[in-house]
């Protein structure tokens, strides 16, 4: 197990996804953010089933930086309750994992 993490979040537009991605990398909270989309999300919100296009962010970071990533997403996001889920990276190419570490401050 490593201390490297992938944080998943979604945004309602490509512009918002890019804004969040750039801010996280510029603030040295993420080594890289991949933006995928549009995707179609189906979810329950305020007792109704909703469906909308979104953009998925794959945020490469460390466990130690997660709280700051979460706080930045809350600050930058337009959603009342933005998605912010952390997934552990069990293993990976050591040079890539070192690059993630070196990119985070």
C-alpha cells in the first residue's frame, strides 16, 4: 500500500472542471488531474431522481494532501454538495509514484 491517492469529483461543465483542475495543480495539491467527459450521471437529489451530464475529475495526490484537496474543491465548486471521494493506490510504477510525491507540497 502506498500513501498515493486518487480523488474523484464531478463538475457540471467542462469549464468548471478545468478551473478546479488548474487550481489544484497550481496550488501543488495535485500532481495531475484527468478530466473525462461528458459522462451521464443519474443520482438522487432532494427526494428526486435526476440525470445530468457531468465531467469526471481523476485527481492524483497524496493521503496527507487530501484534506486540502477536499477544502479546495468545496471552495471552487458550484455544487451544494460536491463529490469528493478518495481511493487508495495500492501499488504502481515507483517513478510515477515518486513524481506524484514530488509534485505535492
